[in-house]
């Protein structure tokens, strides 16, 4: 298949290939560690000097990465903010953010910046893999032309593929190793080499025919979740109007051994994937004159949930003869999901803003997030004590971290709005609990 293909294949197989990971966040850092564990020499590149400094000291900033795990691979894993390190790499993996702009169209600036640096240091015999979630066609329409502008040819001089990240922060059961990995190459040799590389760190590699198909796989996964969460959020609203316990209905329906998969309502979607990825697909289809109706409707419902939660808080306070204005409200958890320190797109921040606009006195506690920059201020986590809970007019459970003692919270609170059904096993004597 060509000189550079065979040379790179040999280096991947004997683990002499040097791996570079661009972006050392919750996707890139665990990936870099796994390749180092597998015996590869790895360089992590990140434009945040604080991250680089912490890694050089053997310190982690990702909850799912233990410091002893990081320190075990320091001889094979280095960190830098200098892209000149790409010159020495045979395999380059892009793990940069792909956010949405305020207009809900893709912000490709991080991918473009990474691609520009790769093109600047590109040489024959390199494999480039994009892991950042994006719309179908990105690898071939954006990255490929930039790399081929160097005069090198894909599939013979260098190799290019897409392999969507499947990291689930806070999940103790599934990690990089035991989560099947999707790979799709721009050409057949590209896919073959990418499959071979990931087989060194993943138990099961699933190869699809093209990079475009691999890009679509990731969007299908997260769009599936977004639409079903949107559906169950609407069911929660309907059950509320009908005077039915949503959680009882879902638990009962989940006893069906076929044809049903339980999803659960919540205060809104958060994180870097589920609330964002479906919009990538919707945006791409609009360029082809097609309206993705299910996606847009689910997005509308999910984005309205913080407003719905604030209305529940307002009604609960009114029942206690309190107005939202000047009420003391404590948000429990600002991470977008339990057991995580990631607050990107967290519905807790939307809830905080809405309550602040109503002139409530809002505070928060999160065991994993000591501070949060919001607009022009920095919010700081309060110490969770019995006296703090007792002073609050309402406590709102936004994120159901495992470290929370729900009975303690119920025992010392007067009013709780529970958006996660976290208090289901508690006994409430002097506390009124309002569920989503």
C-alpha cells in the first residue's frame, strides 16, 4: 500500500510510533494516558499553561484521572504548549472543543487552529485523527484541504481519519478501554492504520466505511439521547398537570423487558455533547435545505426546562407565603451531571441567572466545583452545613452527586425542589419536597 503506510504500520505495531494529543481536557488527557500505558511515547499539547504546569508536576485536574495513574506514566508522557512537538509525532489525535456560537451554528475555530498547526508541521508518514464531535463532512471538507495544501497526498503521504470520542465523565463502569471505538478513514489505508492504532488501547474497534459515516455515528448517539430526554421532559410536564408522579410512571414502564428504554427528566441538558451535538446535525441539514424537526423540537423543550424549574420554585415558595424576591435559595450542584466537575452548558447556571433576575438571593454548593465564573462575577461554593440549610427558604437539587447525604439535606431543610428524584429514599418529617 505504499512505503509510508508500511513504515507507519510497523511503528504502530512495535509501539515505536510517537503519539501527540492536541487538547488535554476530559477526552484528551485520559487518551494520552492510555497510549502511554500501552508503551507509546506520548506528548500532550494544550494552549492552557496552567494545565501543562499541573501535568508536569504530576497533578491532575480531571476527576476521572487519578494522580497515581498519571504519575505511573510520567516517563512516557510529557506536556507542552509548543506545537513544534508535532514534528516528532507519527500519530496526531485532535481532541479540542467544538462549541456552538450564540447563533447555534458550529464554532470550528479550535479545529481550524489545530489543523493549521498540524499543516505547518506535517510530513510524510503521519496519521492524523479527529476526535472532536462535529458535523458530517468536517474531516474531508475542512481538515483534508488544509493538509493537502502542503503538497502531500492523503492515503499515500499522510493518513487522515475520524474517530468520535465516547468518554462519559463520572461513569465508573465504562472507560476508554472497554467502550467500543468507532473509526472511519478518508481512504482505506487511513482507516486501517487508525484501527490498528486504537487496537493498542481499546478492546473493541468498530470500523465504518468512511470518515463521514463515523461523524454521523456520534451525532446519532447524542441526538438519540437529546430527543428521548426531550420527550421525557415533556412527559414530566404533562404528569405534573395531571397530578401524576412522573418517576413512578417511568419506573413502572421500565419493568417492560422489551420495547422500552427508561430516560429521566431533569432541569435541562448540559455538558459539551448532548445539548450541542444535535445542533451540528440540524445546522448541516439546513445547508441541504432540510429541516430536522425532531431535533429542533427536542432542543426547544430541553432548553425550556430551567424556566420550568424556576416556575416550580416560585410556586413552592408561594405555597409557603414567600415571594421569589429576597428569598434565600441554595442550588445543590452546578456540574452538568453527577460526579463531575464540568459545568459547561450546565442548567444550574441558567437557573441561577433566572432566579437572580427575579432578585432572589442565590447561593450554591458543589463538592467538585469550588468556584464558577458567571458573567462578570465569580460564584463560590458555600460550605454545606445544617445551619446553612436551615437558613434557606428553598434548596434546589440540580445535580445528584453521589457524595451528597440526602437524608442530612432533608433533615435540615424546610423546602426542597428536587429535579433529580434524589430524595426518593429519604424520610421527610419537617421538610416539604416538591419533585419535577
